[in-house]
């Protein structure tokens, strides 16, 4: 056998959930040609003895819509074994877009996904108006991973309705017909489907809701029927489950599914203010599956964790007038100012919520805020919360938080569990991981660059749940590979088998661990973002080419834009 690359003697977990076995993997022409005992030599050989050999990971919930325009490397996802990503989730993106509406979409993405407006204005070259033109623009740049895109409902709505969309007016029949046609055109050109948002958490920095928030069922059905007109693709939905209640909202999704015949995936987390809704949604999804309907929840493997700090875009006092007056200062000068007793007293006396532009400020509290440790601890006990520390020490919670922010010369972070940590355990994530109808995801890779660093979800899933918690590693690998690939409609990846795309990870599981996130200034216009690496990735291979060795990019860029599921 002639092979470009042979991976020798690794512990192969093929992505199907089958038991691991020691085997060789031979690759030629970007495809896997053999898994087993390979006698012939490869042009290149890698000794994988003692290493896990898995398919490349497939992440169906990312937001690289802007970064993919200016960057070759889809970090942080590519640092965590992801070789295929689907972006355009949550109904936000940059196409279709008329020139006059560019600022509107930038402001929406800035508020919803925490991507700095200055970076977007400098980094986006706007070589498109229609969605097919956007795909063509993306196709010109090679990357380290493959990327597919969903059509974002907010962009479509603004394109069709203009100011009426921003005013949250209902779409009329002509609007819906045009949206349906745009959706069909986009999917035929290569979109993987369409996405929408129905949550009040998605706002611009000015506090305006996402244009899709109050879209009626007829409009959503029109989008799904546009996907059906193209003959492939799925619909992605994020919702607050309030219309009028979880069962009523889910019933609407079932009707949309019935009218279009297309699969639906929806974001599901265990909210701290409505602790039982996720269980209701899980049961409703089960009922749909039993009736032959594909309406699957996507859930996170740990708390969705906000990192509040002086180096990020948000901290507990970002909304205070006295903090805003010094927020522009370099870190050292800001720390010095905050240590001034008079400044401290003023900041602590002010309301941090009233003038805040942080959409999630109402959903966080000191009961689930913790000093972020190194190495990272995503399961801190209740007694380490700021609220508990304040009670023990006879101080107020804001005083404790203030001092935490100033620790390490202002370089520390406060970990805030936004969801999935109501009882200070990961029980919701564990139950979902044991459930056959759920999808692991919601990493938001490429988004929330100043206060969330969850692109590391794949590494956490393996490192945390794969060590002494009753999960077979083979099943966790399946969750990251063939399961997510199937949800997006891929048939050519996610499994190590002859004929499949040669996307492969080589992992030293004993060394697999997350590093503490750090802030780097590598975005356009000097923008900063939180980035988190992991140890243990010996190599990542994309389409038969090694793209990362020991976590360091090789410079190879075999990734491409994907047009529709293969």
C-alpha cells in the first residue's frame, strides 16, 4: 500500500463509540485508506504508541463569521482538536447585507456576540451583499479547519424589511415570501441551513433587541420551508422558552418541523432562574424523536462561564459611572486608581446595573462568582463563592469582588457560572451526556471574546468527564465526532474508516489538561480577546495534512469553505 501518512500503533477510537483498539491508520490523497495493520510504509510516519487516535472534532455551534474573513487560523477551536466548524448560529452574521445596513449588523454582532465594533469595521472587507457572494468571499482564504455557514435570520430580516425589522414589526406575506426565496438561494449556494434567535439576552450595546426576537410562527415557517425548497440543511434556534411557555414554544417548533420536514437543533441550558425547564425540554425532545421528528437539544458539558476581569470587556462594576470614568486607562493606571480609597468608595456606592450595557447583567450574581484559579476549576464549591466568602468575613459581596479584581495587579478573573450550576454540581450536563438524543456543543468559538472562553469545551469534555466519572472515552469521542457530524448532515467525516476524510487527532490523554485563559491583542484594530490553550494534543491532522504539532501551528492550511453537507 502506498500512503502519504501512516499513524502507527495508536489506540484508535473510531468515532462510532466502538471499543478502542490498537491499530494503524493509513492516509492517502486526504482520505483514510486503511485502519488496522498496515504493512506498507508511508511517505511520513507518526509513532502513536500510547496515544489516543480519534477523528477530528466537529463543532456545530461557532461564530467565526467575522474571523473567517480576516484570519487563516480558527483559534481557539483549532487548538482543541476541532477540524470542522459550523458558524452563523443564533441568527446573527453579516450576509445578506446592503451597504447601508452594514453598521446595523456590526452593532448587533458587537452586542450579541461581544465582538468589538472597531475590529469588525477594520477586519470586514464587505466584498459581498448576497449570501452566495459572502460564501465566495470566504472561499478565497485557506484555513486550518473546514468551515460551513448557516444563514442568519437577523441579516435576512434587515435585508428584507429594513427599519421595520429593527422595530420588531411582524413580517407580512410579501416579506415572508422574499425571506423564503433568500433562504432557498443561500442553501442551494452552500449554506447549511438557517438560524434564528428568540432570546432577550441578544441585544445591541445600545440595548435594542435582536430583530428576530418577536418573529411570528409564519415567518419562521417560511424560513424552514426555504431550507426545504433547497432539499437539504437544518434550522438552528435559540429561545427563552416563554411563548407562552416551554411546551407551547416547543409545539411551535414541531409545527415548523412538520411544515418543512427539515431537522431542528436548539440551544438548551439549565438556567439558574428556571431550573426545571431543561428537563421539560429534554422530555419534549424525546417525544418528538419517538414520533420520528428530529428536534434535538444542544447542551454544554460544563457551566457557561463568564470571566469577569479588568482585562476583559466586563467586570461587576463595568456599569458604575466612576469605573467608566477610568475604564480607558491602561491596566496598571486603572489598578492604581481603583486602590485609591476615595475611588473605591465611589465605585462601591454606585448601582452597577442601572446603566450597564451588558445584556447578561441581570442573570449573574455573587452566589455563583468565584476567584478563577490556575489550573482552571470549573466546578468550584459553594463555600468558595464571593457570597459565601463575604458572609464568613463580615464584608459585602461587592467588596470581596472588588479586591479579587485587583489581585495579581489586576490580572485575575472572576469565574461566573451563568448556567448549568444551579446546585453547584454538573448534574445537568452529566444527565444530558447520558442521554441519546442530545448533542454536545454551544462552545461559541469565535464569539464573546472579552468575557467567555468556551471554545475549549471539547478538551474539557474529554479531560473532565473521561476521568473516573463513569463515562467511556469512546462514547465521549463519539459525542465530538460522528454525532455532531451527523447532526450537521456530514457523511464524509467524524469516523475513522476507509474512504472518510482524513481528519485526525493524536492525544496524550495523561497530559490532557486546560491551561488558564489569557488575554491577547491579535484582533484587527488592536482588539483583545480571551484565548485558552490545552496540553496533550500531540498532533492534529486536517485532510491528511498535519496542521498542529504539540499545540503549535505548522503553517499548513488545508481547510476550506464547505458548501452544504457532504
